[in-house]
C-alpha cells in the first residue's frame, strides 16, 4: 500500500510544481489517488 501512496504523492508533487493551487493540494490528491488505486487493484485481482 505504501508504494502506491508514495508514487501518488510524488506524481502530485510534480503536478503541483506546474499547476496551481500548489504543492500541498496536489500532494494530498496524489496520496489519496494512490490509496484508491491500491484498494481498487487489491480487490480486483
């Protein structure tokens, strides 16, 4: 689970560097997205 959250946070940080509203917002969105992705793949496969 942690690798998905960290990957999402990393992607969110990169996006936050380019697109407003900033790092923290996209960091949180990326972390939540990584968590949701992990939950989806763990229940599907």
